[in-house]
C-alpha cells in the first residue's frame, strides 16, 4: 500500500484553498502558518501572482482542516477576506512542516 493511501485510511486529507480580497501586505501568510501549525497541519501558504489572493495547501486530519478552513474566512486583523474557494484532494504525505513560500 502506498503512503498516500495509508494516510487517507488514517483520516488524513489535503485542503487546497484560494483566499481573495485584501489578503496581501497584512500578514496573512504568517497568520495562516500560525493557524496551521496550531492545528498540527503540514503544507504551505503563498501569495498568488494576482496580488489579490493567497493560496494554501494543507494536509492533516479532516477535522483540523475544517477548522483551518473556517478561520480562513476571517483572516488576521487588517485583512478583508472577500472569497474563499476550497478543494479537497488525496494527501501526498510530502510535507514535514507548514511553511511560507513566496
């Protein structure tokens, strides 16, 4: 059995999210990393090239991903979240931490 299937069987999933609005230049990536780490998730957060969005890719237990998805709708102080698009995917198991990319 491959690692991703084993992780799925253990209740691990992947959340991919695109958060748009006033989310760049307000500490959103650092805030999202802190939220993900608090929930024991792995993956990354990065600015979208559009300059009006942030992307999140997180893996972990389904209930912790649900909690992350909920807080992404509010964002940190100074942000204004207009839209959160999310997708669920099978986990890859490739991450060991949650990091900030570009």
